[in-house]
C-alpha cells in the first residue's frame, strides 16, 4: 500500500513547456527483500493509458512534449510491482 500525492502542474521557465510533477510514498512491501518499482499510467481514457517507467523513484515528471494539452481531462494512476509482479 502507498499514497499518491495530488499532481503539481507548472510551467517550466526555461522551456515554456507545461509540466506535471507526480509523487508518491514508498509502497509497503509484504515480501522482505523484494525491490519495488513504479509505473505511471496516464491518458485521456482510464482504459487506454500510456505507461511510463519510474523505476524505483518516488516521483516522475511529464512535460507537454509527452503529448498532453492544457485544459483537458486526464486519468492517472501509479502501479507498484515487486519481484513477483
């Protein structure tokens, strides 16, 4: 179990790109010693998302170069997996 924070939306001063910062707490792993990795799933339809591998990081940033538009509705989730999937 882990908690995902509300994404923070900002404009990158250097590039002018819109960026969304996602962050979450570490997952509570029931199998001691298993590494936990995370995947951000993001898209305009909850059933049709693009997956982004965050590895073992607890944060990930998307920019508008990742094909999202301002003033649109998007769905997102963080998926945690361990050695067993």
